[in-house]
């Protein structure tokens, strides 16, 4: 489900997802970090907005080194949380 959530949000941001569902999850952070580095600022901000990363988190990461791997991890974590919320409420565990 995580891959499909990523695919949906990346598609909405007009950004190509840099990996397929068959690639090992362990490679997703590095592949995503490389992809994020290539985006112009408009597409990057749009993706961050659509994924719903908190602005304070993005600002706090801007000083981190390396920035793009940290941003990729945060983006993947946020998408994971969204999937878990959907799963939780779909099963009626409110």
C-alpha cells in the first residue's frame, strides 16, 4: 500500500517515482534522494505540500547534512503514516 500512496502523490505532483514496486525497499531512500535533488524548487515544494510534510520539519531538515536523504526519509515516513491511518480507519478501529 505504501508504494501506491507514493505513486498517487507523486503523480499528483507531476513527478516521476524513481523506483518500481519490485525494487527492494532498502533502496528507496537513496533513489528518492537522488530524484529530489533533480527537481526544480516549484515541483519539490508541490510534492512536499501534497505529501503533507509539516513546514517546521522541512525547515529543520534544511540545515541537516545530507539534506536530500533526510528529506527522502521524512517523506517516506509521512507516506507510511498516511497508509497506517487509512488502514486503521478502514478497519473500523476508531
